[in-house]
C-alpha cells in the first residue's frame, strides 16, 4: 500500500470509530432513561401494592399520601441532579457531561431497599 492509501484507510477507520462512539453515547442515554423510568415504576408499584394491601385488609387508606422514599434518598437524588456524583466510585465529585450509571444504579438500589 502506498502512503496515500494508508492515510485514506486511517481516515475511514477514524470516521467509523467516531460513528460508533456517537452510537454508544445514544445507547448510554437510552439506558439512563430506562433506569430512571424503572426506578419511578418500582416506587409507583410499591405505593400501589400498599394501597391494595390496605384495601384487602379493610383498613381505610390514609388521607395523606404515603411517602415511600426517605429523606436521605431525596437528598442523594437532589445532589445527583445538581451535578454531583453520589456513587462510591466518585462520591462528591462534579459529574461531567452525561449521567453516571454507578450513581443511577445506586439510586435504584436505595429505592428498592426502602421497601
């Protein structure tokens, strides 16, 4: 191969890597959205099960809505949405662009533990 062909092939490979990187970023965003939706649905499901259990047992539901998450979880979620890491890997550091799957996994885990 001559030098021009090598340079052309390198440029093609670089372009392909760039496209794959963009696709990977898009997939990461979709995963983050799915994790957030999953967390929301888990919390909603817990609240609905509690209401169903109350109805089955004949108890009257509380007039005030029951908060399924604790104050600690809310504080961590607020910190995360303000741009800080809450995972044990980078706790307290500013997040760069995008979401952190470790943090989102931690938020999901803490919401499930508070059952």
